[in-house]
């Protein structure tokens, strides 16, 4: 049912077949020989050769030393790779050629219908068979003899038809070649984008590695300086703790002398007091003279000598930037000139 409906919509089966036998380049029925591309689409050999020559301007002939070339199928944009034989190395589609022969035989045997050829609007029984060069419109012979185009310059319709077809064919070839060049540029830009991403990732890894190394160096230096502070702290506190022990010993001796002196003061007997008083006084005087211990200097506990200024390092870190590369600037200038061209 769907097949029949398609035939009814598109017209007769022969009309549907004719649409399948039109070359996408010259927009005419395939001419022998018909070549089949790797993507299974068909082209006239001449049209395929025109497209190939437009995409490969330096390819000369089958006898050339240049090894093949490439172009894109105008129907699906599939890239077709050719060897040194060029288009002549493609297989001919004999099936399509035989179908074209059968179609032409069938078409030539059918009677010509009135509606199959454009008719003149002014002269309904006249076929449009000439071309008015002055007005650039197709017309009929009656319009040239008696009608609006009697003073115009005309030419055979088939001559103008072939000339316009050739010009349109050349335009299509130029467009196809231009599309191939654009596709090449797109591929180059895509490769450049991928390379940019890969190079950016490499630069990112290198930058992280350098900063990690710098951080490790700072951490190592910080540990070294902290160790020096800890060592100085231990030396100073050890010295002060030693002095504290000495002063405590002296205080303890002095306290015992005070207790002994107080007990002697409680003695009521003169004889008993005098027996020990002289020696006790002498001991107290010697203890007071020889009890001067070492003292620490003023500001001994200060650790200002271990202060570190990192302002210059902070300024250097803030000033960190990528090295300017003159080569990159010249490269970008060259790219801008190429894009402008």
C-alpha cells in the first residue's frame, strides 16, 4: 500500500525512476559511463572527474607521478580516496547504464503529450523553443515574429540551455571544491582545538608540579627554622631551670639558718646561748656573702632574633606570571594574517 501511494504521489513509475537516474552534479540523467563511489552513490564519469580535478588541482593525468587524490561525494560528503588512476580507477555501474538504456527506449517510444513541454502563455498552441537574450526569458517563435520580443535578440533554446547547464555545472564544481577546502580547514581547526586542550593539560600539570615543589621547599625551610626555635627554647629554659634549682637550694639553706637562729633566740640561758651564738652568726654572715648566684640579663626571654620577614617572598609570589614568549606572538600574528587572506 505504501509503495502504491508513493507512486501515486510522485506520478508514474517512469517519472519516479527518472528522479533516481539524475546526476547530483549536472542535474541531468546519468551519461555513460556511470561510476559507482565507495559510498554506493553514482556519478557521471565526467562530473566525477570535474569534482576530482577541482579538489585536486595539481593532479594532471593517469600518467602523472602524483599518487592519487581525494574528493567528497556530493550526495553524502563521504571522502573518496583515489589511486594514481584517478576517476578512471572507479568501477562502472553497468546496472544503472542498462536501466538508462531501457528508460530511454521506453521514453522514445511514448507519444509526446501536450503537457510535457512548456507552452507559451501568449500563444497557447506554440511551444517555448527560443530564448530572448535581451529580456533573458524563454519564449516562442510567434512572440519573436509578432509578439513582445520581435525587436529583441534571440538564440536557440538548446544553445542557451547547454550554456547555462555548463555554467551551472562549473558553479557546482566550484562549490564542491570550496566545500572540500572548508572541510579541510574545519579538520585543521578541530586538530588545533585538540592540540590546544592537550597542551593546556600538560602546562597545567607542569605548573602544579612546580608549585608543589615550591610548597615542599617552603615546608622544609619552615621545619628547619622551627627546629632552631625549639632548640633555642630548650637551651634558655634549661639554663633558667638550673638557676631556679640553685636559688631554691639557697632559699632552703637560708630558711634552715633562719629556723636555727630563731631557736637560738628562744634560748634563755646566757651561757647556753653564747656557746652557739658566735658560730651561728659567723655562718649566717658567710652565707649572706657567698650566696650571690648568677642572674639572667634583661630581655633574656625574648625570641625576637628568630623573626623572619616574608614580605619580599610574598611580593615575589604575587608577581609570579608566565614568561612572555615572542615566538607565540609571532605565531598568532601569522595566524591572523592567514585568516584575513
